[in-house]
């Protein structure tokens, strides 16, 4: 098998059925039955996932394997479980309520069939509501140009933080699971680890023409939260477990804090105290370098100045350009 699509799921039976129905159509219409299969792991779902997916499997001509966890093993372990069951050359991770485009799948197959030096493919994405309508303000890289990156740290610095969004990520499977387990990585963002080591070991495509549609259900509907630090410490666990020079690790940590400032600034919507608490958690993070801890207060101050400057200037801009 060339590609296995890995779908960890929990209590989203209808979304999952819609998703695998789409994938079934893509696979059959492009005669990919012998090249693409699907693995689903239901994390002890309490809805009708087991019954309905089992029924779907009996009536389809594509290969789907369903695993049902006897107890909820958590999001990260369920993700890693799907990877452990794959035997294909490449794997693609996909959220149960996120949807790839048919052209994206076709392009992925074309790349991984002909360019064996490619270890990773990273898509763009656009947000959608629960009713599948697009949210134009929630997107990443949809206007970027598709580019092939050579393996190495420079590419890792440019792309590794894009591993925060799992859906559509494609990896060369060999050694991926073993690396993760041997290095004792354990956090809610294993894809940042997968992206990072894949880029360091092989070439990468940033494939942007066909954005993955990522459902935005609202945090209250997710089965995980951002904790008190925007999960920054979780992300840093990945960089800590990769063989990097100190300067390289520092650059990755600071790049994450610079490009994903919403992870700590979002707490301002609750209160200044919550934001300060996030700041404190980050500078005392057990997974970050001392150099990052010393640098972050300066970055944090800069980000606050920029944020409040925009707030103060916005009324003036409205008067000028209305």
C-alpha cells in the first residue's frame, strides 16, 4: 500500500461517515483502491460510531480498518495508535471532521509515487463552520505558492510550527513511530515532532493549492483545551526530544513564540491576570531553554505594544478611510 489515511475519532459519528464517504468517492473515481486505504481508531466513542462505520465497511469497495478502544486512551495515544497500525509507505493524518480536496489527494499520490526523496507534505487550510460553510478569516497559507524545500534545519525553521494542525499532513512512515517512542515524546502535538524530524531527514512539499477544510467547532466542543500557557510547553517537548544544536533549538522555540503569539495573547480576552499567568508559565516551562526564558519577556513586551498600538490606532484609521 502506498498511502494510509489515519483518522483518530471520538464521538463524531456523522462527521466521520461524511468524511469517509468523500474519501471513498475520491479513491474509487481515481482507481486508487490498491494504493490508498484508511485506518480509523475510535477512542471509546459513546455514539454509534462502531455500528455505523462497521456497516459502512461491509458495503464499500475500499479498504477501511476500524479499531475500537475499550477505554478512552486520550487524544495523543489514539493518534499514535493509528500510526502504529499502518504498514504503508506513507501516511496521511486527518481529523474526523476535517476534509481534504480530491485534487489534494491526487497531487499527494503523484508526488509520493515519483519523488521518494520527499518525507513530508504540508497543506494549507481554511476554516469551515459545522454546516460546512467557509470562514474566510480563518486560514493559513492559501495565498502562498507551492514550494519544495530541501532537507535540513533551515527548512525545519520555516515549516515545523505548521505541525500544529494535523489534517492533511503526509509523512514517509518508516521509522516515524519508532522515533517517537524511543525518544519518549509525549504531548498533544506529536505532529510538530513528525514534521520536524521528517524535514531534517528528507525533502518537503508545502502544497498550498488545495486547502484542507478544517472545522471550527468552538473550544467548548473540543475534547481538549489550551491549558494555562496555550500548550507552549507541550510544543517545546517536541524540540527538546530532537537532536539539535542549542542555537537551533532556541531559534525553533522563539520562532514558535513569535509566529503563534495568539497562544499567550488570547488570555487577555479573559483578564490581564490570566495573560500574566500564561507569561509566567512560559518563562518557567520545563521544556524550554534558559535562553528562551530570558528572551521571551522582551518578545512578550513587544507583542503587547504592537497589539495595543493597533487598538489605539484603529479608530483613527476608520475615520480616515470610511
